[in-house]
C-alpha cells in the first residue's frame, strides 16, 4: 500500500498534493473463523469508528433488495483535489477556542487511569486499563472542526467536542480484563463526560 497517494497518479510525483485514507471493517463478534479483532495500535490510529447495526425499522429492511442494487452505480460528485481544498478551507477558517482546547485536554487526560481526577477517577480506574493517547488530540480537533463548520460555527467549543466524542474516542478505550462483558465503551465514555468535573476556565 502506498501511504500517501499522489493525486497526479504519477508515483514519481513527490512534490504534488497527496491523499491518505484507510477504511477498515471489523466483525463485531470476532469469533468466526478467519476474522480477528483490529489491533489496539491500529484502533488508536483510526479517526472515526462507526457502528453499523441491523435496521431498527422493518420498513428500512424491506428496502434491501437486489432490485435496488443490480445495475446501479455511484455518481461522481467531486475529486480529491477539491476534497483537499475543502479540508484546507475548514482548517483555515475554523479555530479552536481556548475554552475548547482546555476541555479537549481535560477530557483526554480523564480517560487515563493514572491521570483521572475528581468523580470520574473511580469509574476510569475500575474499568479502563489504557486511556486515550496524546496523538488523539489531532483526530478529535479535526473532527470537531469539521462538525463545527457544517454546524455553521467558526469556533470550536466544548459542545462541538462533546458532540463528536463518541465516534472519535470510545473505540480507543482499552478495558481492564473481563470488563468487556460488563460495560459498553460508548456508555462508559458518556459517563466519563457526564462525571467529569469542569472547574472554572482560566
């Protein structure tokens, strides 16, 4: 796999713009022959984790038919040059507030058993073996920035960070042995956010 694909499609192009994206899947049970859980190191480098369950409504499942798939194709909407231009525009025009930066730091630190403070500490030390690493600051800020932009905001606040926390953070929590059957990571993260004591900001 070429880590950074040149948009020109010329592998000798080392100065032009490049694009990098990896999409992976994981069987939620992980027991079937030939399937394996994604490694922790890989999950910690995965920006978003989206759970795709079976349809809630029977009407939605009725739409799953070969007639709706055979002969259909995906319409081209854009290209990678435009995608990168959009990403740069969002980065240049949406800033993180000092309040948002402080909240982001305290949230990530409060997922680590040796750093958690206040009411959240007991929960984290009971369930979490390894919390979220510092590299995730980049992931969380990028997703919060994009969410803020499409929400019509130009400044990232703690509310934007809370809104994207579950798909960015929950899959990264490494639970203590045996706890994977006692708690759902998404629910644990929600409790961490709820119980996190937020003192007056400087």
